[in-house]
């Protein structure tokens, strides 16, 4: 959505408003879990932070697992090949 502003004696400006798309989820908690979460702040904020942390951890684990796979492979590069890759990267 665009919103144009007109000010006397100044340039016309156009401002673009963006919307953040969000979704709502429902989580069933025991009373004990709810009280425990509430100790750390608003429950919605705590759950949002926990989900974000969980997703980052899962993505990090995938990356580390892939790195370990690559380290196990027998393909090794020599010094000359490494130098060629570095020079090619600098030329970009």
C-alpha cells in the first residue's frame, strides 16, 4: 500500500507500508507449564523465542552434519588448487 503525502513548500514524498505476514498457532499447556513460562515473560513472547531458538538449532545441526560428511570424504585439494580458488574468488 502506498501513501502519498503533500506538504506545502516541500517535495512530494511517497511512503510504502509493508505488512508482516504472521500466523497464529495454538499450544496446549499444563497449568504447571503455563506458570513456568509466565515466569519468563509474556507467554506468547517466550514461546515465539523458544520456537525461533529451536529452528536455529535444527538448521545449525543440519549444517554441522553436512560439514562432518564433507570432512569424511576422500576428496582433498592441493595447494595449487586452493590458490586457484582464492584467485578466482578475488576476481569476482
